[in-house]
């Protein structure tokens, strides 16, 4: 938790207002005399329903105490300034943007009105989390690390016809860090045939953004090329080692030693006109994109997913990434020992009963993680992300499933390859609902 939640909130509110100029401009209408009482009532309800640090929520709620304000000038100027750093009218407009009060019609991309409780209730009743697209007012999906676009194609083929028949728009946006012009990355590049098929489809509003770091989306947001939030945010086969080590619990030196021990010596080089990473592994020199061994950790990935999706899905999660990710989802600090890499030998000791229950989960079966151990609260604000960046401070529901693919659930090509990789430990499928 930040030592100064109010300062964090002021920063986030300011950033959100700058990121969405269309919404900021439209927020002027919410200040008009006839609409103002409704704006305040909606804002009060939004504050009460959002998971915020206590000091922030209490300060905001003081704005709505009796007597009920009838105009901006009736509001407590100092209170508004303490939570936004802005003068009254701009402060209220910034709060309206942050709490998504601007009518959807003024936004380029619509956002679902489902609450996190409604999302959880729907997901608990269905084995396939992507079936939420049939149950929500907005069918939108953000895929992070889209690879060859196999998942996006399967998703469009499975849900596109029904949504079109119902005259409902279907939005699929895909991000990938590989530069389409690069000679590195091989089969992980976007498949040209799949890309053209999706771009030409009359059933999907599709966009693909290559050469895009998932953690620097400000440029796309500023141009409103991405939705502020999607019904579902998903990531398939989270990259190893990028998300296999958590920097908040493992030192940089230890991570580098582990990489050299398990992957081999590595250094930056060039491949033609490109920068590249050369790895000496098992007597072979392997070339990768220069950022291949940049370690971000699962906490940053979870925070990003929670900010961008009302429902989050991780598929084809390999064993190394899974246990590091699981440690971030559980409440007790014992699951996050400092400078102690997870290994097959120490996992049973560190995770105890949690390990035995999950390791014994049959292929194709699922379990509610809260039934195994307490879920962690108020942690997604770590690092460069904030729990208040339009997302959540924690996950209210987490379902763990064992296996690479499941009947009726679209999957990436990497997930489908697991069935032929007999030496690999079966992967995991994780469904999460942000609070």
C-alpha cells in the first residue's frame, strides 16, 4: 500500500482526465444545472461501490453529506482539492471521467455496465468464462500477447455469428510486442492470413497493434484506439521468463543467476540491422528479440489485466509462471519468501496444503481458490500500477483449472501444442474477477 493514498488518487485522476480527451470534453454537460443533481447522485453511488483506500473513500463521501449540493459552488472546495488537486468544476469533471460517468455514446468504445458482483455471479454459473460475452451488454475482448492470432480467430469464429445475428457489435483488440518487421520471433508473429481474415470480417470490430509493449499503452489510449476497459482481458501462455520471476520478492542479481543457470549465458548482439539477445543453451547459440529476458513478473501482469478487464483469463500458463503467479494471489506472506526461487523440491514446503490440493487437481477439473486458502487483498497497486487506475485493488473470485485446452473454450496455438509436449507438466487455466 502507498504511504499516501490521497496523493496516489490525485495522480491517477489527473492521468485519466488527460488520457481520454473525448470523455473530458463531454464531461462539461454533466455540470449543467438540470443534470447536476443526477451527476452527483451517480457519483456518490460510484464512490460507494468502488474498492478504494479508506482515506480516499471517506474524503470523497464527505462531498455528498447534507445539505445536498445543488451546484458546483456548493461543494467543499478544500475537500475536492485534497482528492483531485483541481479547482471545483474541473475536479468534479475529472471525478466523472475517473468513475466512468460520461455516457457511453460519447466514447469511441463502449464499456459494459455490469458490476464486478454480476460478473462473478455469471462466471460462477458457467464453465466457459468467454460465454460472458453472451450475457453482457458489451462484447469486447483485449488479448495481450496475441502471437499468431490463433486465439483471436477461434474467438471470432465461435462468438461472431451469434452476436451478429443479435445485432450486437463484437470488439476484439490484440496487442503483441513483436515487431511485425522483425526477422526474430518465428512462428510467434501474427499470421498474415489470420490477420487479413479478422480485419475483413463483418462480424468483428478488430484491431491488431504490433511492436507494442503492453505496459506502455498511453499512446494508444490517448488516441482512443483502445477501450478504457474491456468485458474480458486475456493473456495466453504468459511469457517465460518475463513473468516467471517476481521482482518484488527476488533480487535482480538472483534472477540473473537463475537465468544463466537454467537458460545459459546471454548477451545483447545484432542480427542484421536488428538488436537481438543471444543465448548460449545446450551448446547452441539461440537468437531472440532484445527484450526476451526483461523480467516484469506476474504482479504487473495481474495489475494490467485487472485495470483493463471486468473479467480476466489466463490460459496455457506453464508451471513456473503459475506458482509465481499463485503466490501473488494468496494472502499469507509465507507464499512469497524473499530471494527464494520456487523449485519442484521446495514448492510442497512453501505452499503446503495449497500445493497438494492443486497438484492433485485432475486434468479438466476446476477449483475455487478461496476454498483452498484466503485470497490476497489490496495489492494490485504495486509498482507502476495503481489499484485506482480504473481497475481493482484485488480479485474477488479466482478459479483454477488444470489443463491446456477445454471443450468449447477457444485457445491459442501454444495452448494446443501442450497436448503433444509429453515432457511438459500440464499447464493451468486461471479465471479471475477483479473487485
